[in-house]
C-alpha cells in the first residue's frame, strides 16, 4: 500500500514540477544535498481503522452439471455436489428433456436423482444441470491515514519558495487523478522551514494522505443442522 501511494505522489510531482525541478531530483528517500533543487518524499508513519464491520457475507449460486453413463437398469444417480432447489434441467439422452415428477424425483439432501424408468443404456446418456451454493467472502475495509513529508531544497530562497507553492498547487490540482490511483483524500497539515546538514534552508510540507484496502475473509458454508427429539 505504501509503495502504491509513494509511486502516485512521485509521478504527480514529477509531472507538476517539471519546469522547476529536474525529474531525477524528485525522489522517494534521501536526496543528494549537492543537487541544488530537489524534492524528497517520505512516509513518516500511518494510522488505520476498520470500516464496514459486518462485511457482506452470504451464498452465491454457481452452475454445475454432471454426466452419467447408463447400463439400462440403473435408476438412481448421485450428483457430485449438493444441489440447490430446483434442478436446472435433466436430459436423457442429452437433448431430451425430462420432467419432474413425471420422469424423475430428486432427494436434495443426498443429491440423488431417481428416474421412474431406467435411462437407455449408453455412454453419457444422463445429463443433470443444477445450481450449488458457494460461500461468498466477507469483506473488511481498512482505511489508512498516512503522514507524508515533502522536503524541498533549492540554491536560493526564491527558488525554494516557488517550488514549495507549485508543489502545493500540484497536489491539490491533481486530487482527481490521485483518486484514480487509490488516494481518497490528501490534506496539507503544515509547513516547516529549517536547515539541512549543508546548512541550506529547506521547507518541509506535511500531508495527511488517505487510502484504503479491502480484505476478503472466506466464509465457510453453513453446516447442516439437525434437530431431533430428546428422550428422557
């Protein structure tokens, strides 16, 4: 996540400051103080909170089908998966639609299709189409608020101030583009003026950058519950 936000900010700033700062001098990490005009982008930390508690679990229908060979005497055919009601279709032979309950019955608990008369002998003489339940993942959303710092250096105060103001304009002007890159909001918190190791005056801009990720948590299918009587 931090890498994606880094790359989005880097690309936007290199584009917006192209007339003021060489592209290779706008970087993630420590700048070379001898380069003169430069912008360093660093993530100073982040906080996170969970959103959408409860998620969106459930069961989704998924189509399935089984083909069976017939020996001319067999009436019962067990499906490979537990079907949902009703079956989508039964054909014997393939292409000849059978009707329930005239031609067959279904035990949905055992997943068995029982024909009233044995299907004709032959390979692939029985085709059963049906739906099965598939557990849908529960979704959790984690919202992150990153603290980012832009450290701006230049050979003189006038150039540094020009780069600082253009950086501020660029990040606000390109909010829509940043949104496409997964950044929900970016807010300027404060600006600080100080000196670096070379004793040059620098400006440090601090931003709150919001982004989020979704995590799917698989939900196991609900087990069958049987209720019986209790004998004293």
